[in-house]
């Protein structure tokens, strides 16, 4: 069983369905978690956590005031996901962070973000369809992720205007876009990794994206 965090509407929880499709295709049993669940109980009941994509994280979690370019923030979701991430980190239970989820993972462990990337050489919030792979990335050859994906150079989709700035102790950047933005992070010890792109929108067509979910589900199974 893989716990997936969700987005919050006024009286709804929501999640792009491709997350549950991708986890299922990877061999897992997806369970959506609203913030009503007690984080301590989630830790007891689940062996693996996927922190999903969504809006911006409250910069107060990394000691900053909101910048003018900050997008919409969901305080309840932020609290729930930061708490969950810290519990899973402390317990050594596997976490996969996707887009916002990578950012939550990094901040929960003590890192920080760019609140709003300046306009640069590369468009990181693509206007192309979800499954279009708009920019390249390069992975460290010695990373877990390169082994799982089966290479070091890929094209990925990109729907973010924030990015990882400072990495916490115990984590390293293992993937970069050509403009130097951190696109993938993994723990030096422990089953924690995150990607800035959206593999759940690519798994049906791209073997490396499907491989990431298979790996994570298998890793959760090994840990539980
Ligand atoms: Mn990007």
C-alpha cells in the first residue's frame, strides 16, 4: 500500500488520476490521504509515501517571508505533508517526492526553495500538454536514479515555477536541467528521492518513467 497526498479544494480533496494509475502500474496499491488523517497513524499503517504535486509551499517553513512571486498556498496541506515527511524521514520509510513533493521533502529535511524562478533560458512551466517532454535533464552517473531510469540523459515535462535552492544535510542533487536548476534529489543514505518533473504523466509511453514507479513500489515492499 502506497499513501498518496492530495490537493485540497474548499470541500474536496483531489489528485490527478495519473498518480494512482502510475502507482498501480508499478505494482502498488494506491491510497489517497486527506489531511484529516492523523500523520502518526499514517506512519504506522503505511510503508511508503508519495508526496504529490500541487501549489506552493509556505516559505515560512524555510524561514522566509512570502515573496511577490509566490503562488497559492494551502496551509493545511503544507502542515500535513511536512509533518508526514518528517515522520517518514525519521522512521527511514521510503518517500517519493514529485514536483511540489520534491520541494516538500527538501524543506521537511531542512532545505530551502526559490520562491519564483526568474525568467531564464529555459521555460520550466511548459505550455505544452502534460505528457510532452519539453526540456532535457542530466543525471549523475553514480546516482540511484540513473540506475533506476537506465541512463543519464532524458527529456522530461516541466510544470514548476519554484525549485530547490539549498539542499539539507544528507541529500544531494543528482539531476539538473541545462540552466542549472535542480531537477532530482536523493538522500545519501535512506530511501528518499524526489524529481521535479511529472513521471506520472509519462509512465504510459516512457519506460524510464514506468521504471521509477516500479522501483519505488519494490523499495517500499523491501522496507516493510
Ligand atoms: Mn523543469
